[in-house]
C-alpha cells in the first residue's frame, strides 16, 4: 500500500507543474492568470500568448497525464506491495486513479498557489495511456474545431463531448474491448470539463469569447 501512496504523491506533484504559468513567464515575462480569462490553462495561453506558446502548453499538459498513467504506474509495480485489486487485469484501475490525481494536481497546483487550469489536456494524456485510439480521434476533433473556428474553448468543449461518444461506438458497435470504468470516467470527465468551461460557454453564446490570435484584455 505504501507504494501506491508514494505514486499518488508523485502523480499530484507532476500534475501540479503549471505549464502555462511557466511558459508565460519564459515566453513574455507574464503570468497568464493575470490576462484573458485568468485561467492557467492551454485555452487561455492560446488566447493570451498565441499558437506557438499554446502548442507548447498543450504538449506539456498532455505529457503530464500520460507520464503519470504509464510510467508512474510502472514504478508502483516495480516497487511492489500493491493491493491485489490494483494488479493483473485491475491494473487499469490504479492507472486511472493516479491519472485523476494528476488532473487534480493540474487544477489545484501546489507550485502555483493552487490556481490551475481546467484539466482537459492532462485528462486526455491520462486516458491516452489507457486507450489511445479514442483519444487520438478526440485530439483530431480538437484540432479541427480550433483550426476552423479559432475558439480554443469551443474545441475543448466539443472534444470532451465527442470522447465518450467514441468510446460507446467502439465498445457497442465496433466490438472493441473497453473497460467499463474507462467509459464511466469519460462521462464524468465530460461533465466536469463542461462545468469548468461554463464561463466560456456564456461568452460563446454572447459572442464575446476571444479567438486564438486575437488581442486579449487583462482581467481585473
């Protein structure tokens, strides 16, 4: 059990890496949380710093979730002493749990005064480590929406909705073996991420959401 507790702490610390804050300070010497929507995530980075910095943050946030799910979980197995319900076929349960902890770290980062992002990309990296096909399609959906509309928030919302739909199609119509827990997590994350984007949804409906590459106003 001690091995599992150790990797949970590591998962939180890795998830807490404030990618957008660090990139903003390195790229332009600013804290992105003081500009745009005030959120420390890739969406606001695209809005405030442009697509180059946004892509860097996307990669960093995605890799955080993937690293925790795949490699930190392997560390736990190497250390040994895991409960039986985290081994064998149930290993996916452990990987999802530590991945969720990484997402929590992203939203409440100890390295950035617990003011983090919305967690979509870190969750995407975590789920990619569990089932890559559906996440790849989801990423392509995100790229398609953001490239055609230039709304990073809309791309995030659409991708979060598309992901569980893809899993359902793969499991019940195409015959893929999808762990039911993955599907449940996908639905929960979809609801959570849409909730986290509620202010973006309001701005989208009001026509006041800032597009990627457009000049952004500083928050008060």
